[in-house]
């Protein structure tokens, strides 16, 4: 029996000062509401930094690949992240170029 996996998302939240916070979630919109204080459970790093805006959301096939991409994005400079946000439909190609990882998220989740 094969379990249906829930897609994970890598997301970025922009603070009122323009800073970018990167995280992962199965529901980025809900997570933004948590970070904004509407729901319980937001990141302490974002407390008092609002208003917050969901700037980026990218689906990944599993938590492992989302976590790997999140780690890589957290290593990038703010300029690289801003470039990613400006690319829109070219997101995946840019992710692959800047990260040097052309296989992120392409591995099948273990069953």
C-alpha cells in the first residue's frame, strides 16, 4: 500500500523592514497567519516584525527535500533571495543555478 504524501513548501516571509525569513510548511498561508500572531505557534524571530507578507512559496515532494532547499536558501545572500523573488516562473531554473543542486526534490520519496 502506497501512502499519499502531503506536499511540503519552502516559503519566504517579508517583514515590514524588508527582511526575509525562510521556512517550510505543508500550509504556508496558515504558517503566515501563525507568524503574524493570528494563530498560535509563530516563530519568535518574527514577533513584532509585522506586517508580514508571504513573498515566496515553492512546492517540494517531501519534507526532506523541502528541508534541504530551506537550508540552502538560508545560506544565500539577501541579494540572491531577491533575485529569486523577481524571477517568477523561472524559479526552479534559478534555484538550480544559484544552489548548484540540479537534483533538489527530484528524488522519489522513500516508501
